[in-house]
C-alpha cells in the first residue's frame, strides 16, 4: 500500500519517499500513514484490516511546493 500511495503522490507532482514500515513522505513531510492489523488463532489468520490515512489539511499546491529546493 505504501508503494501505491507514493506513486499517487508522484503523479500529483511531488517526490515521494517511503519511511518503512508505514509512512509516505513528500518533501520530508508525512502525507500519509498506513495501519495493518491481523487477527490470528491457532496459527491461522482469521481476519485482516489494511487502512491508510491521508493528510487532507494540506493546502492546494503544498505537494508541488514540497519538491522545491528549499523543502528538500
């Protein structure tokens, strides 16, 4: 999921980086986080959940600005 989110950020015009295991960065700023959890019993996976939180508080153009030399 981190790779997919990083590719989306790059398509929006910013350089993306993945801070393993669960963060996506643009210009050194966290733009998304990933949470994965599984429920197991007796060595079997009973269920799994995968979610992503995206920073929606950024202003339009923040991603593009994060690729400028002053933000690297």
